[in-house]
């Protein structure tokens, strides 16, 4: 689960919740909150232990205070961390359920020594003797994921399992936390209820709190330590009070050093195993990459002739396309020329027919003129003939008159 959190007068942060034991089912991946009434949800529930993990200054302490409903942890609105050691605080809910919250310093930062980290992890497991029900991953929404936060996820992978399993188990669970001092009580109660909904669901899926082998080892060592303390108390009459205190301190120091040694051996072993696993995966990836490169080179060599042939075919095809285009262009130009020639022929034909028609018109007119002239000549011939006849008549008449005169004279 991931949650947005506003620090007390400070930056915005995310809180991620994940179960530490592998389960076969998850909450809905849309990040919705279970709709269960608060009173019935928390009635007669066992105590729950939550572990806050994140970069220094992300607001783990402020988020813990919001969860507990009181200022249990020292918190300030600044980027640098305030918490210097693991600390457990608890609160009793209205239904009587006990809620334990463990605040941690920047355990997984790049600067603290391995010994400091191991001591605090030992202290963390010592504080959570009954196991951890859920881990809250606190991130700042105002900053990008830092190297320290990346290293914290890597450390969680080493301590609790594979990183992808941790991320997958969150199942997009998220709660909005506003840690500002001026936030309303109803808002604070609502965000805690939403978080506890998820905690109860995670606890239900897990069946029991998470306890690592180291937790069991710590409990066994503490049991042995209690037995030794009891034996020392039984020898109280044999030694002075100062000697008893020295023996007790030596035993505590020896116990702590032994736990620290086991813890460091465990961390170093897991780091070595993780490194070897990563190196093996890296070598496998390199070998696979080399194999792919060899296959790619072989395929490239085999396909060079094919590529060359394809290029040649492509060139031939392009040449043919260019020729086809040129032929089409020539055909188009030829068709245009033919069309123009046809048009010119049609025009010439029309002109010829028009000239012929005009010639025929002219011929007809000339024929008409000739006919008119012929008719005129015919008329003229008739008139000449008529005139000749009249002339003949006149001549005959003149002759007749002349003859008549002659007879008259003779008589």
C-alpha cells in the first residue's frame, strides 16, 4: 500500500504498506479502501505492530503520530531526520485494540555504518517480539526517489525477500495522510481508519505477524540471557554488589556483541548471496546478449545477399516504374497531339466544306447570272426576230406601196 502524507508543516510524503509474508491473493489493485464500519472492523482485534521505514526527513515520525493520534514521536517539519534510534510507541483504540508503531531512523541510508544499521535492526526486532504485522514505506511526494530510498528498498529485499515481491504485495494500496497540526480530527480519524482497514486485511491474508529467523534467534538468546541472569542472582550471596554489576554488564555486553556478530554475519551472507546472484544474472544476460549478437551477425551475413538482391530488384522495379511513367507520359503527349491533330483536321474539314459550300453558292449565282444572260439573249433574239419580221413587213409594205404607185402611173 502507498499513501500520500503531509508532514507537520513540512513536505508531502507517501506511505507504502506491504505484508511481509507471501500470500496467494491481494487487495483490489485500484487502491480502494475496504468499506467496513470502523466499530465492527476493529472489535476484539489483537494488537497490531506497524514498522515505519523510509529516508530521513520523509516524515516517518509525523506519520506515526498521526496513526497513534498523539505526539508520541519527536517530529519537526524539516528535511533532516530527527529520529536517531528505533523507538516503539503504542496507543489504545476506542475499542480496546492496542496499536504498536515502531519509528526508525534512516536505517538504509548510504552514510550510516553497517554496525549502526545492524544494531538498529536488532533493536527493531527486539521491540517487535511478537512479530511485525505490516511495514509502512514512507516516501516524499515533493522529491524524486533518492539513492537512499533506492538503497532502503534494496535492504528490504535483502532482509525480507525479493524486491519485486515486496512491490507486488503492496497491490497499489494507498492512504492519504495529512500530518499538519491544523488538520481536523475527523480527517485524522478517517485516514487512520483507512490505514487500519488495510492493516487488518494484510493481517488476515498473512494469518500471523511476520517473524524472521533472526527474531526467533533473538527470542532464544534472550531466554538464555534470562537464565544466565537468574543464575547470577542466585549467586548474589557469593559476590559483592559491584562484582554483580560488573558481571551483569559483561554478560549484557557479551550478549549484545554476540547478537551483533550474528546479525552482521547474516547481513554479509545475504549481501554476498545477493551479489553472487546479481553477478550470475549479469553474466547470464551478457552471455545471452553475446549469443544474440552472434546470431544477429550471422543473420546479417546470411541476409546480405538477400538484401543485395532485394536492392537490385528494387532498383529494377524503380527503373521499370520510371520507364512506365515515361511511356505513360509519352502516350499522354501522343494522345494530346492526336487530339490536337483531330481537332485541326476537323477544323480544316469544316473550313473545306465551308469553302466548297461557298464555291457552290458562287457557282449557283454564276449559273443564275448565265441563265439570266441567256434569257436576256433569248429575249434579244426574239426581239430581233420580231424586228426582222416587222422590217420584212415594212419592206413588203413599202414594196406594195411602190408597186401601187407604179400601177397608178401606168393607168
